[in-house]
C-alpha cells in the first residue's frame, strides 16, 4: 500500500501543477509613470495597444513628456501635474523631458 500512497501523492502534485484552466485575465489597471528624482519610473513600460498611460510629476521640479520624434509634447507639469496619452498602435515609443533631456523613457506597446 506504500506504493499506492506515493502514486496518489504524485497525482495530487501533478493536478496542482497542471490542473485547472487559468482564470481569465483581469483588465490591467491604468498604468502610471511617476516622475521622481529626475527619472521616469518605470523607465520602460510595456502596455497593450489601446492603453492610456498617465504620467504624474512627483518632483518639486517642473518636467514634461516629449516624444523623441517630437510628435507630441505635454504641457509643463508642475508638482502633482498629470499628463495622459493613449497608445493605439503597437510599437516602441521613446520619450524624454525636454527641460532635462537626460530624463528618458520608453513605452513598449504590444498587440492585445
Ligand atoms: Cu524634466
């Protein structure tokens, strides 16, 4: 009977590892990029196409969000200021702060 017990333990382990369908993915929360200590965080963010990204300036310094290809630029963001932008098409979107060009970030947009 020892063998039989070992077998059932193995089956339980297998059921735990592989059994059951994965729960449906919950909608991802709206991502926020915090601007703090002259950095965008997270610096690299991956989102699904159609996602709206929000930047929040947590610094005492004024910043902005400027596309590296200059296709858009946020207003100046003072402390607590927010900027939102929706990313519809998959791709890599680099941006920076035009007031402090060493501050860079990237939004990586993937297909849903
Ligand atoms: Cu800045």
